[in-house]
């Protein structure tokens, strides 16, 4: 269900806003209204609430309201903010960054798109200052519907009449559609981080993966509208915004959580899954004296191979439509990555060089990445950039693929 925050400014057209609220309700929108002081001269809070079925908000400094529903929350809990009628005053305040009442404060505080349906006298609409403010607002990304031309309540003729409720609804639907990401309607799965393979209750085999690249990919896919599941090994990163996170420890748990998340349209497997695990994980801490020694004094751990999650997904009955693997390599990066793509039967491989830096330290676990994208179309070499930028570029590439 889509939520509209409706700011009702002071103008005779406010009566049409009541009709707008009713039409929105019929279409399944929830509407919460802020009625400005001037708006309340034209319509009453009671009629607005009766039609919206929600409390109507009026004063910024009403302490009860602020405690229950701050202006910030009010403006963020909506999918779209609609100003109807948008008066010269409201336009001017937003264009100038002014906030001295609930309506202007909510407009300034919102992180959602704003649609304005201006209504004012034709001379006011044509005045240089309102023209200037309309330009500023349009440049800032505010969308407009109307005003329409015609006879005005004040007896003059020309543009200034507020758009009709059905025109405003069409503009609301366009604004909401434009706001959907390119991956809206698609589902995605990302694996990230290392896995830990237990030797005993206190020891494990793992690797240097930080999980940063995978978390950034999950966040970028979600930001572009994909419903995203992130299956993560043990890492020290805060959960990304808008993503469902499932935490696992071992490769086998990661495989189970990944398969449980299918079917998905897109899967990006960035996890550095441990290829091997100890044959047996001891129930009690292994003691120094427990292990047999060979003649050279060496001790050995017997390892068995872990399941390959990428290869499993490639042959799964719910194979994702786009399956992307990552390949961290220290030498012959491209040749290994090309071979890996063929062997694991994934669609794309993102290959990165994790060999040591000038000081001989491993670059795995850093914040930047230099990658090559290998697909049917060939190979793309991306310049070095932050992991967040790699994720963003990959998400755009995926969006192109599904366009
Ligand atoms: N991968 C996986 N499950 C595994 C091993 C790897 O899903 N058990 C995935 C990784 O998430 C990555 C890709 O396969 O997307 C390549 O991982 P990599 O460790 O480079 O591949 P390996 O199979 O380990 O190849 P090699 O040891 O030959 O480098």
C-alpha cells in the first residue's frame, strides 16, 4: 500500500483536495494530511480526517503531536509528499529553505520525492519571483502538475487553477513509478564474507575476506529496487539498509541458507567460501598431546572438500536467471577467471587481483577493488575504485541486463 503525505496549503482550491483524498482512498492509498494555518481557513481538519481516516496534523509546536509523531517521521513514513494546493508561500519557503511551521518543516526534512500542484492567481503565478522559485524547485527535483489555464475564482483568466484531482492522481502514479528502482520487481541473493570451518570448539579455518564487497553489492541491488537476501559468513559490518540478512558460519550452512532463499532472479556470490573443512570437528578442545606426529615432527589435519555453492546453483532446478561469481586470484587473474566461469557454469565472473601490495601485504580485506567483468560479451576492465563503486556499477550492469 502506498502512503501519501499531503500538505494542504491555503487557497480556494483546497476544496478540490478533499475530492483528491477520496479518490486516493478508493485506489488504496493511505493519505496523511498536514493542514497549514491558511489551509484551515478553507477546509476543516475534521473534513480532512473524515475523508482520509487519519489524524490531520496542524501545528509544529503541538507537543503531544511531536512526541507521538515527529515532523521528521511524518515526512519519512510516506512514499511521496504531495502539496495541493501549493501556494506561492509554500513554494517560496521550500525554494528558500525556510521552515517555520509543520508543513514547511516536513517539506524540508523529507527524503521522499515531492509533487506540487500549484494554485494561485495568474499574476502571482507569472510574477518573476514565483517563476524563479518554480525553476529552483524543478532543478531540485520537485515535480509539478498544473496549474491549468481557465477562469479563476478571482475573476481573472489564465494559468493558476489547481490541476483536477484525477490529473493529480496520474502525476502521483508517474512520480511513484519513476521512483521505483530499475530492479524493482526482481529478487536477488548475495553471499558474502568468509566461512569458518571448525576444528574444535575454539579453532577454525577461515580466510581474510572482510565481506565489504558483498555487503556493498547487496545494498546496491536493494537500492535499485531488488528484494535482496544477503547470506553472510562471520564479519564485522553493520547490516546493510533494506536487505534481509541471514548469518551463517560454515560453508555447509551457507549452502543451506542459499538454497532456502531460492528461487531468485539474480544471485551474486561474493563469499570467500572455504574450499576445505576439517574431516572431523572435535567436540572438545584438541590438546597438544592429542595429535600423532609423523617422523618429521609435523602434525596434520585431514581435510575434506566443501560443497561448491556457485556450481550447485548453476545446476539447480531453480537456477537464478543471472548467476554471477567472484574470483579472487593472486596470479594469472584473467586466465583463471575465464576457466572458472566455464567450470562453474555461471553467467558472469567478476575477477579481482588479491596478490600482495608493494609491502608484501595481502590486499584482500581492503576497501578498494580493481576488477574485470567476464561474460559472454567478453571482458571489461574497470579502473580501481571503492568497493561501494564496484557494487554500484555492477548493479547498473545487472539492471541493463534485465531492462
Ligand atoms: N564459491 C562457492 N562455493 C565454494 C567455493 C567458491 O560458491 N565452495 C564461489 C565463490 O563465492 C566465488 C566463486 O565460487 O563466487 C569462485 O570462488 P573461488 O574461491 O575463487 O573458487 P574456487 O572454486 O575456490 O577455485 P580455486 O580454488 O581454483 O581458485
